[in-house]
């Protein structure tokens, strides 16, 4: 559900992999909530892509493309 994605984004925003992406959104002038929603959507796209391609998550690759 959307709520779970939002909670996952709150957690991800504190990690080394996704912190810069979150801060970039905040620096663009987005509110905290809006930046977390953008991050939640990004996480969902990454998860769907991993599922579709049957591959494991690679944090270095995700950080480079974020």
C-alpha cells in the first residue's frame, strides 16, 4: 500500500544509498512529504525492475543512477 511505501521511504532517506537522492529533492524546494513521496515512487520503480528482471539489488548501482 501507499502507506508502506511512504514508511519505507522515510527509512531509506536515512541510508547511505538514498540519502543524497532525498537531499537533492529537498534542495529543489520540495517539502519533506513531497520529497519522501518522490523517493517512495523511486523505490517502487527499482523494486518492480528488480522483480521483472529477476536480479538482486546492488546499492552501488542504485546510488550511481539516483
